[in-house]
C-alpha cells in the first residue's frame, strides 16, 4: 500500500501542485517525477530500508520531487540547507550516515570538496546523484512503506551543544499535518506562497506538506525578496501566507517606502487572503499592530518546534490575543511543570511539556539525549510559559531567556517587549550575564532611533515605572556611550545594564 500522502495526491492528478518561476506542475507531474527519482535511488534493489538520503536542492519542484522520491523508495530524507557553509553540511552528512547524496549542479563543487570522512567517493560507499542526470523512463516496482517507519531527519539549531538529528516517522508527520489542516481548515482550493527555508519544520511541514496533503497549490519562491513577495500578494490569488517575524518586518519596510497608490493595492491583496500566520520566533506586538494596520490581518501566532511539530495555536475563528500562542491543537496534549516535574498551579510559569502522535521518535543515534528529553512520556521542550485565561504565553527558553537575578526569575522576552515601547528604542536584545552577587545581571543591547541621545536619567525613570511589574531591578547603568556619525545616525548598538 502507498503512503497516505501519495494516495491523496493521486486523487488530485490534474490539479496544480507546485508553481515556480519554471512553470506550474500538477500532482500527476509530481507523482511521475518522484517515481522516476525513486527508481533511480533504488538502483535495482527492492527497498532502501531507511538508508539516509541527504539532498541539497534549491526550493522548487525538484526539491519536492526528490523528497517524495526518497520516501517512495523507502529512504529517510535528510534535507541540507542551501546557505550552510561546508562544515555544517559535512556534519549533517556524516552524523546522519547518509549513503546517497542528491544535489543540484550548483552545489556539486562544494559537496565534492568535503573532507575524506564526508567526501562523495566510491571508497566510502557514497552515491552522488545530480538532479541534471537523465531520469529512468521505466518505473521500477516501488516498495510498500509502512507509516511507522522513519521518514525525515531534521537537525536542531544546536543552541545547547552539537545539532541533534530529530527523527520523525510518516505517522508523526501525518499527525502534525492533519492537526494543522483541521485547525486551520485547509482545502484543495487554497493557494499558499512558500518563502521559508526547506530544511526546517516550518517550511517542510506547516507550508509544503500541509498544502500537498490538502490538494492545494504551493507557490514556491527560490529565495525571499520583499518586492517579489508583494508583487505576488498584489496579484490577489493567494489564500494563505506564513512567515517569521523578520520577514513581516521587511515587508512592512517595503510597504512604507511604496507610493500611496501601490500601498493601497498591496493592502487590498492582503485583504483577499483568509489567513496569515507568524511563527518560529516571538512576534513583537508593535510588528503585529503595524501589520494589522497594513493588511487588515491580526496575525495568527502558534508555537511548535522540530521535535513536536506545532503544539499551540491561536484560533482560526474567534479572538486572538497579542503576545499569546493560544491553546493546544487537535490531538496535542500540553502541560506546565516546575523544576521537580510537578504540575504548576494556575497562572504560574512552568516548563512546557508535550505529548501526542506528532511528537518525534528519537534523536538520531543518540539514545542518551532521547531519554533525557522525555519525562513519563512527555517531551520536555525547555521552554517556559504561563497560562492566562486559558491561553499560553511564552516566556522564553529556560536556558537562555529565563534570567535568574536576585532571587527572581525574569523573562528576557517580556523585558524586550517593554523596551520596544520606548519611542527612542528601535530594537533590543536582552540577555543574562553571570554575576557573583546577583547570579545574573539583566543586560540589554539597544538600537536607538531618532536624533536625540537617550539620557540615563530619563531612561532610568521610564524603566523603573514600566519594569517594576516584572520584578526587574531598576537601577540602570549605561556602560557604553551611544556612537553617532556626523548625520546623527546610530553607528552601533549601545549596551545598557539593568541591575540592583
């Protein structure tokens, strides 16, 4: 029996699946090309039996057909990032134990120049396939792939050590996709613009696979460009759009520099969509409010990560709250626990733990890390949140964003949100710096705007009033004077320390 994703695609044979600058491709095109790629990968064997196949291909039809071809041949897909330098590519190829590499000709030289332990040579039993090679005309019998088998390895960002390979099964992927398709009401009439990287869960699952599962159209750009994106939105035929906060900031900047007439048309294009989503990072309230003014959309924020897919989401219908990520998605269980693993009482911060069929299988060849990641069957996200009026609000990573100072636990994300409301502060980043007396001192790097310098006295008074509610110590010291050029423009961020 074929994988459910393939069976569903067969129901939409003549519909458009993928649109790129190279043209439009139907589900029939995708099924045929992926079966050719699967035949090539099999090379007269019956089943790849979970061999890892790493592939380095720009976003587009070839990427999708290759991913599906790997799955249809019984392999595990290991997508590589087109912008990663050689050491990172080498690490993923080596760590995953890839036996086959599929590459676009643009990346042939960088892959062939990898060191011996990851080089693409026969003596290391690595097959190297270029997407420019002629595909077989005769399709081999393709294996039956059970949905409990491993399908995908995505690598974490490695913020707490070496990147770990997150293994998801076809069953995990199906659970993640169907949960989102139910919550966000995907249909075969949807058309989404895909501008996200295709080595992350956001781009692979939330956009690409959700669209193809629904029989919808996925319009893929090879890279992000604000004007190109606005031109597509301006066309008015899209129904969904998903991006990260940084992209919305860039789109806002492009809108602000456009003529009044073009601004009107851009906003009208947004208004024709049924849903716009933001994720992968905290969305500053000022960005959400500005985008709502421009587009008429109150962005839907959600929360997830590589290991679990999406866990929480604001509602498709009904009230969305700024700064919140909503409630658990269908078939997802979420709880908050304290440092001892005990459930926390209402409106008390705790670590987010998740359980459900979408939670990953394991970290690749790392049983110790896998075991450490779970508590009684619940995945430990390492993120802290609080539930207020039934909605989750993310306070940040326990290891980075929760600062322990003077006996208090302070959320760096909350402080950043407050600092951004200052009229002279354009952007900021808050971190904890080790201190013998206070444990950690709360430090902020500020990017200022406007021609007037921010004085210590004015900032101290302002911060004392607004940060008191967050129990942040409010004695403030400007460590580094703000440098400006002859035009009065800030030349680099100023550093401010907040401490008792």
